[in-house]
C-alpha cells in the first residue's frame, strides 16, 4: 500500500473513534422494522418517521435506535412527554 494512503487509513481510524468531530445535519434511512418498513430522517436537527407512533409522540423506537447508533453525531431528542394532539 502506498505510504500516503497508509497515513490516511490511520487518520480515518482515529476520526472514527472521535465522534465529537462529526455532526450529521441531514440523513435519510430506510428502516426495516418488525412489522413493516419505515422512512426515518433527520434534517436541520429535527427527526421524522412515517410510523403511527411518531405521528403522536414525535419520537419512536426507530428514531431512538438511530439516535443510539449515531450517538454524539446527532442532536438528542426530547424526553417522552404527553402525545401531541392530532
């Protein structure tokens, strides 16, 4: 392997462990849930999901799972509160 590429690979490994260096501003994910597939996104710090639970609570298992996977790179969601009236 070329020596300059070796240096880049090592730097990438270091960056991958330093999540504080990264902030995700927009992301779209196809989430394959137990009952059906869902479209989950984060844009400008706001989460969205097309599942029924998210429509009422503005949070769901799909967004919470992605928040855990992307810990430190996405804004934390609000704590669960009463559902938003529809």
